[in-house]
C-alpha cells in the first residue's frame, strides 16, 4: 500500500510540475488574463479534468505557484544569509538555474510584476539586515533603506537580464558580475555611512 501511495505522490508532483511549467511558458508569451486552461492542458499534455483536480482556474494556479516560489525563495535566503557574498550569489544563481521556467516567467514583460517586486523585497530585506548589523545602524535608517534598495534592485536587474536572455551566459559569468557589482556597491555604502 505504501508503494502505491508513493507512486501516486510522484505522479501528482510530476503532473503539477508539468502544469506549472506550462503556465510559466505561456506567461513568457502572453499576459496572465489571456491564458486559458485549454492552452495549459495542451502544453502540459493533460486533460482538463486533471487540471481541475488540482486547481480551480488559471488564477488559482498562478496564486499557488507564486506562493510556493516566494516560500522557497524566503527559505533559501534565510539559509544563505550567513554566507559570504560569492557563496550567497553562487547558491542563489544555482537555485535560479534549477528553476528557469519560473524565473523566465517572473522577468517576462508579461509578468504581473508582483512576484518580481516581492523577490526584490526579499533581497532588500536581507541586505538591509546584514548592513545594519555590519555598520551598527538602525534597520529603519533612511540612508540604509535607499542604499539597500539600490543594491537589491541592481542584483534583480542583472538576474532579470539573464532570465530574459534565456540564460545564455554561463552561471559563472553571472555570479562573477553580481559579486563585482554588489561588492562595489557595498564598498560605496560602507565608505559613506
């Protein structure tokens, strides 16, 4: 009985991944409100009944997918917060590389921008916390807010460019550039505290 349940769970996870990947691909091509269940089921190679077994509609799918992505990113950032910059960016870029469909969707011009903004806020919150500790400043310091906003948006812009370019450049190139840009930004912030 246990083996049957595991097979069912694997099949369910595989089906949900196919559905989510299909939506991600479609959101690179068109806006969310223009995507239909039929397009998703055709791309995922499933029937409509299977789709409705898991989700109410396209918007329910998107909301659940967004929720899962944000939880994963939040947990990842918490795990990585104590790492040096190079290691942090290596793990972050590895995660993005492993989840290319979601990040292509997130940075697509057809995206709702909500997910991208939340991703940026997660990075900004981490940078603000780390810098506040490093320079012994209050986390609500206005100058710190501006600096960490600039820093997180720069990182998000580089990642977005990579995703919109379909991840053509090697991960090592992106990691190296993120580290260099972030290091220079951080040096400027610490010098002008």
